[in-house]
C-alpha cells in the first residue's frame, strides 16, 4: 500500500527554475508519509513544447536532479516527465518519464510510445517501444504518457508483460478534450481491473488551455480522488487488496488468451 500525491499546476513555459519552485510551494504544506509516490505531469519542467533544443535536458540534467533531491528530502518515490535527446536522430528528442527512489536510484525509465501526430509531436520526438514497470508499496506499477491513453493495447501489455496493478498516466491533456480524458481513464481501470491514476497539468501555454482534473479510478471504475480544475495536490491511498480481491472474484483477465 502507498499514498500517491499528484502535483497539478500551471507549468511555466520553458522555465525549469520557475517550475521547480512551484512544485516545492505546492508540496510545502503537505504531510507526505515516507514511502509515498509523488507524481509530476508530462514535461513537468518546460511544458509541452516542440522546441527540442530548449526542452531536451542539458548534460547536467536539472529535471532529473530536481527529482532526486525531492525524493531524498521527502523519503519518497518521485515520478515525472521530461524530454531528453535522441541518441540516433540529433534533431529529435524523446518524451520520457522517470521514477527515482529515496536513495536516488532510478526505478524506471519509460519513453512515450504513441507520440501525438495531431500536434506534430510525432515530428519532433521519436517513439519508444517498450512498456515498463516497477514495484513499489508491494504493487506492480506501470507508467504511460498522455496520448498513450488512447491505445488500450499498451495497457494490456502492461498487464501481460509487467503484471501491472496500478497504471499512472502523466499528461498535458487539453481542456477541449477533457471528457475523453476522464472517459478513457475510467475505461482503462474497468477493463484492466486496475487502479488508474491520471496526473494532468492546469493553466495555459501558448497553444492550449488545460483543465487539470487529475484523478484516480479504482479497479471498479469508481472515482476515488479528483483534484478539480485549479492548482493543487491530488491525494489517494492505493490498496493492493482492492485490486487482488476484485481480480480473484471477477477473473476476466484470465480470458485474454481464451
């Protein structure tokens, strides 16, 4: 069991230092138990920009170092998304997610598999291939990023390949499609008999208005936490018994290969 704390805020455009300060301010008054999971949105340090020379992390990797420092200070896991440089295509970046533990070790590294063609992310960030996972609080956790949510096969891979019990989707999901965000998160929870945690940003950038609505759905598809539209911190307890008892009672996942 663990508690998730999701940071929902208006990401300052291409301004790492401002975003680091905003996260610290949001968390300053939170009592966060050791062993909790703190989750930051997609491209949490720069916003969802196609300006790869600015968004891709420099050699000193400030976004990753910030996460490591926060994890050590809070004795928690910290998960967040940021861009890195492609190793094979110099003009391209990679839209990634990392999770680091309290000791600074990297628990997982995920590269977004479905880059968003509609906003031309596809033309600036190369696609990943692998669904990954890690164990925390006695549960199997599988992270995904934003547009991945529209592809249920990635979640099925998380169950089949990673034995996922908790899916975490970090996002910069715009307000114009907020109904899709909520419907798809709930559907992924119901069909995979898993917790699904969606951590979105709020506010605006030069291209979009963002609705917030970071949420947690339990394996029955019930909404158990909702951060609303403004800045704030989402909090929810994640209990392995809720997943395991429901999967034992309603063993639909056993029929995937039938």
